[in-house]
């Protein structure tokens, strides 16, 4: 087997050692256009959220049998087309037992909530300029505030637990979850969550129902003192409407590790982006590069698990 690992050297050591028992492994970070030129040489691809594995890549991949991704969301892979081509996608989708204790994304969401409400990134920048101006960075408490969670699955439930420990009240909108065992937590309709929450955190999967579920109409329903945290997917928000809401003061701030078009950044780059340009000039937007799952512990668990899963499939 010829295997291309597009994580390059950033794959967990234990997983690398196991992968190398399965075939001839090349480690190289690649853009979509670079992968297109060489993909025909490989039987197995190991990928992260980049590059996009679309029809163009799969049509060029004459020998491809497996696409391996240590994640449970697969927006960067055209899964239905892979199935048509007889290519197996090896992922964490549906692997609830291993996912249960992967908490990195929820922890980042909670950290972003603290950072946006306490203005810590800008306070740190100020100190790096040798200033010590406490009154410039007066923030807000979490205690007594209301957190609205959209998507009360695994990560939403972790977020609710953290918020409960901080003395927050919790509302959630989640059509497929009836109840959760978390104090001070109740299910509501989306409009009530938007109107009553001091912070809203997104933890829904991206699908036809959730794509751009937060747009101009929804931002108008939020408190103008409320913050939005997004560690789910950029396309859940209408980013044009979000930028307008921020500019007009319809919401207080936004913190995210996702952008709607991020799956194309490897080829298009990041020379300009409206939200990034806004964040350069304003102290109410935090953007980080999709690092929710990028902890040592999370990556060790996920890389090793999908490699073991691939190994088991090859040995059948």
C-alpha cells in the first residue's frame, strides 16, 4: 500500500508508527492543487480538514481505496461520491465511545467566551506595549449570566457542564435532545434562546437545516449586549449579516475558530477576509484557526483510533 499522510510531521507518533506497518508512507502537507497532481500514486489518503477531497481529487485518484480522517465531521470530503467510487471513508463518525471524552473543542469554546467577555487578548497586547491600563479592559462576569447553547450533543453538554460550574443559567435549542442532566438547564425554542441569552454558543452539526440558521433576522432578536461563540462551522452563520450586526452594534461580539470558506484557504490563501479585516480594527472579534480539536491529548486519541480502525479493516 502507498499511503500519503497530508498532516506531514504533525501526526501523533504512536499513530505514525502503526501507519508505517501498513505500507509505504509519505508525509507531506499539501494544498488541493498540489494533491491533484500526485494523488493517482496512492492507495490511502490520511487528511485533516484540508485539503478538500472533492470529486476532482477522487476522479484523479485511480488507485485510491481509503480516505482516513481523524474527525467526526466530514464537510471537506464528498462522502457520497466516495461511496459511488468504492472508496471507504475511515473516520470518527458514530464512534460515540471514543468521542465521549474528547473535550478540546468545548474547552476552547468556553475559553473563547471568557476571552471575549474579559477582553484578555487586547489586554495582553496592551501589556506587550508596556502599558498597565486596568480600566481600559473592564469586562463582564459569567456568574448570573445566561448561556444559550444551540446543539445539545456531546460538545454542547460539556459546555453546559462548564457553565453550570460557573453559576450560569443555561438555555438550549436542540430538536433531537429532550433533556440533559445539568443543573440550571432547560430546553427552549430558538427565538426565546436568542432573546434571553447573554452568550450564545454554537455546537450544531452543519447540514441543510443549520446552514445559515443565524442571519440578519436572528441577530436582530439577540440582545445588543450579547456575544456569539462559534466552534461548530462557519456556514452556520451568514457572515455578511454577522459583520453588519457587529458594525451596527446589534450584538456585542463574536469569537470563533471557524470561517465559512476555510476549506479553500489552502489554495486561495488569506490575503483578505471581511471578518479578519474588521477584527484588526475592533476589540470585539476573536478569530483563531480551527484549533478546537488541536490539543495534544485530542490528537493522540483521534490519530491512533482511526489508524487502528484502518488497520482492522485492512486485516479483514
